[in-house]
C-alpha cells in the first residue's frame, strides 16, 4: 500500500453496450489489514480492473478479500482471474448464493439467451470462470445483520429477490449504503431493481423495507453510481410504493 486513499473508493468500469458503454461500480475498501474489493466487474474486464487499481496505487497483492454482493456475471466476472493472481484471496458471500458461486447450481441469469449476447472471446472467459467455480472456497459465509470488521463495522443486509443471496452493505460511520443491484439510478432518480433482471420482483420490493431504518446520506448503485439527494426519503417512498 503506497499513497493513502480514502477508505471507501468507488471504481468506474465500463460495460460495452450497443450504443456505447455503461458504467459499473465495484468498490475498494481500505482497512488496516489490506483492501477488500466489493464485486469484481464484468467477465473480460480484468485489464480494466487492474488499471483502475493501478491508478490508485493498489497492487493485486494488497487485496485480501472479495465480497460478492451476488452471482451475476457483471459482479463475479473477474473472480477467477483474481483468485489466480492472488494466493490466499478470501471470498465472502451470502449462504444463499453459495450453490451458484461454487457451481452446484447454474447461475440463475446466465441463460442461453444471455450467453448469445456475449462476443466469442468473452464467452470463452465465461466458460473458464464457470469451470473454476467448483474450486472456489467461500471463506466467510455472510448473513443478514452480520457486522463485518471493515470500516469500523460494516452491516450486511440480505436483500433477496434480484438473486436469492443478494446483499447490500451499510457503512454506518459514513452513512453510506452500498445497494448493489437492489437500487438503481435511472434519469437521475433512485429506483428499485430492474424487473427484467430480477426473477423475484415481489421479494426484491419487500427487501426495500430492510433499508428504511438506516441513516443514509449516500447510496451507491452498481448501475447508476452515487445518489445523494435525500436518499432516506426516496428509499421510504420506494418501500411504500415501489412504482413511485
Ligand atoms: Zn445483478
């Protein structure tokens, strides 16, 4: 670890889309024992992830663990490459995601239709990752309300629906809610999870209620970035009326 960086750093990676590219936001946490990466980016993005880390003067060897908010390929995409590159890297995830993350069950949303959207080289990397999954050791099984020894106490919030073991993380000292895919920003407005990518929408909407008791001054959406316009009020609105 070289120069100091703030303890929570939001990364900006880009997923190519037919009309350009769409940003996604893994997060790097700095704690005394090293760095924790929350989500790893999309399959095929390892070079972009490495260069984002390099810009922060963080080497791969500084990363001690990865927290996976859920199994989707834009979140676990570089897990295999990270495990190959970092001996002893820990992987933390919710119990309900483990059958998927260890290959015992197929990834819920990585269907033939979605595979068909990926270019051949990325598909090859996806298949490599899927083959690696059974070798993955989940070092710590996360549960709702766990307080993790990161950032002075980070709360795990199990928010099922988008996937069975989807997690949000809450950094109380910073009043910072890492919402992963439970919340999005669309046209500058905070909204709930994306229906086409959320197999159990009713459950995902019920999960919003778990976020209403938090003091939140900033929300980070994996898709959409940071939202700071009175997020508590907006989260309460969404929980009461998800179509708001
Ligand atoms: Zn997702």
